[in-house]
C-alpha cells in the first residue's frame, strides 16, 4: 500500500519561507491529483491546494500569491513552497491524493508541523 511521508516543517518568523515535501512510496502523482491539507489548533482539517496529473494547480484564496504546489514525478514527491508566512498558517500539514468525488485516496501520514511566530 502507498505510504505518504511529509517533511520540511519547522519554525519560521512571519514573512519567512518553508518548503514542505510529500514523498510517496510509489508513482501516484502522475495519475492522481495530489493535495495538501492543514489542520490548525482547534480547527478542522482543510484543503490548501491541489495539483492535477496534467500539472494545473489550485489554491485556496488565503494562500494564493504566497504558496506554490509542484511535483517531481520521477521522485514520487510533491512539494508545497510557502512564502510570506503568517501566524495564521500555523498548522500540521498533510498530503494525500484526492479522488474526483472529493475523498482522499490513502491513509493520513504523520504530517509535518509548521509554526509561524509573529
């Protein structure tokens, strides 16, 4: 079964940058839509953005212009570049593949913690 491992989180100052990585134990992002999610303290897990097999990306309004999703199919890895970080971005970030009907394809990994100080 496919395993997903998130990494790259850490501490950042407001206005700083981080790049998160999502390593998959198989070739999935060439045929599946990859997606990044986050869950902040006291809040529900929310979709941050996605990248389709053809390469098109979508991001929620609150991160547009600051975050970028990309992938490297040869490495079975998806990335989330986060610039101009805000304290509101503090959350545990998860990756997955998303199915056309809106559900995730695989089990959740451990996630990677992103903490942004003001």
